C-alpha cells in the first residue's frame, strides 16, 4: 500500500523558513517523480513543484520560484520542501504526491503551514 | 497566464447524470494535456478519479467517466449517489512542464 506521510507543518512568521518532509513507503520511491500541491484554507488546489526520480531536475510554480526548494533522499525514501521567505499567502495544507504518470497521483494526507505574525 | 476553468457549482438529482467540464481561458483542451480529475470531500485529501483523459484509477466505479467534449475535458457521473457530493478538481499539463489545477466544482446531490 502506498503511504505518504507529511510532517513539518506549523506556525511560522512572515519572512521565516520552514522545512516539510514526506516519508514514502509501499512503492519504489527512487523510480517515482514526486510533487507538492497546496491548498489554502477554503480554497482550491494549487500545484507547487515537481522533482524527477533522481532529484536532478526540479520545476516550480511561479508563485514559489526562487523561494522554495524541493529535494529528495532516495536512500531514506524521503521528499523535502524547503520554504524560505514565507508570506501570509503561503498559508496552506501542503500535500506530498507520487506521480504515476499522466496525472495519476497518489496523495498524502497533508500538513498545514500557517504564516502569521 | 493560462487559467484552467471549471464550473464553480453544479447540482444533480439522485440517480441522475451530470457532466462537469474543464476548459482553458484561451485555447482548447486536448488529450495532450492529460486532463485528470480528483475528488475531495471536506477535511480529506483528494483522490484520483480519472487520469489521462479517460482512464479510471484503481477502485473507481464505472459510473465515473472522462472524455473530451468539444474544446473541454469532461467528467461524467451517471447514477449519482449521495456520497458523490464533493468538490471535483481537474488538472491539465501545460507547456510540457507545469500542472495547473482548475478552481474546482462543488457538486451537490439533491
């Protein structure tokens, strides 16, 4: 069974940093492209980033480019999202996603990041 | 900036059929955008219903089907049931790089 367990959410001040992690199990992590998607309270889904299977290629939505960095440790089956220069509008539930290809996504349960003073 | 469009809300009677659509602010949706659909009930993580235009994810009943209708992607639900009442999101793969979600459709079964 595919399991994706996010952690690292919490309250952070504007301008601060936060690192999210996603522990993956139940599939070949090193062979999978991974994504982050977020959802602000009461709002819709927004794709944030994608990293390829060996971590050599990442791509980001314009709203986070230059501030967020996605990385992975295939030896530990872990995906990470380093979030810097956080803004109030980054407040959201962040979902870790395994991409199976062509839009088939396996979703984690999400972790809430609140950016507020 | 390209926007992916969905109806904000829709209603269907129990046992009825409803078609939700997913379009582009400019241009037509084609299979090359790999339109995919997700269902989310409040407080829960989304789950994949349809991917690659018309392929049902594992365990999804055949009451759910995907297609291209005109210039949009479509999700059709036949024989609507009470637990189909949810938010439905589509996503498109744009510029061969980015996934962009639509704003979601809130479906009411009444």
